[in-house]
């Protein structure tokens, strides 16, 4: 399977925009496996440095994770105000506390308006953006979280550090 929606300026990109390798994650803030992958991805980013750019896309499994969609909307609200990665890290760092109270606390911590965030989530202002990520994931064959793509190709191996790093090394060696 390959990535059907190419990485663009609309994405949340962390790292060197001209990196040789792009790691895309379709994730769910409430998914325990995504929570497990979070520090692994941070370690991968540190290891590869300027050779890697990381893209996070929303794939909330709302049927089994009741806070996943509101968490994704909160991250998108923060993103619209230049604080996506802070909120992303705050949500994964406090995964067991997901819910309105946490979102408002994080918003305040990052200098965002908790009132505006609450209103945006209630009015589902960023839901369309979340759903666009989700449908792009479905078109790319994502059926669970986390799902990773390395330079547009789905990584079907383990997302443990050793295996993910080896797959990225392999991709970098190809170029």
C-alpha cells in the first residue's frame, strides 16, 4: 500500500522540510499503541535528525476511543494558532487524562484561549480537517493505529525502535 494523499504544506510537519526521508503517522491520541509509539517516534526523530521529516495525521477511532475526535480537534485548533506540536506532545504526554479539562489546561499552558478552544470543539470547527485526514488514511489502506508510511510506502513491520529505524535506514540507503 502507498500513501494516496501526498504530503503537502497543509500537513503538520516537524523537522527538515527538505529531508531525504518522510515518516508519516496516522494516529489516534487515545490509542494505547500510539501512546507506546510516541516516545519511539521522538527517539527516531532525534536519531535521524535533518535526514527525516515527520508528519502526523489524525485517524481517530471514535467508535472505541470516545476522546479521540475531540483530542484531534483540539490539536487542530492549536495548529491553527501555530501550536500543533505543543498540543500533540501534551495530549500524548497526558493520554490517560484526555478530555475537556486537559484540553483547556494545555491551551492555557501554550498561551491559547481555553474559551476559544472549548467553543471550537463544541461547534466542531476543525472536524472537517480531522475527517479529511481520516478519509485520506482510509484511501491509503489505514485500518488501525498507528500506521506508518516511509517515503510514501506503508510500513507493515513493527513500530518498535529497532525495526522502524532499520526500515528508515533501508529507505535512506536506496536514495
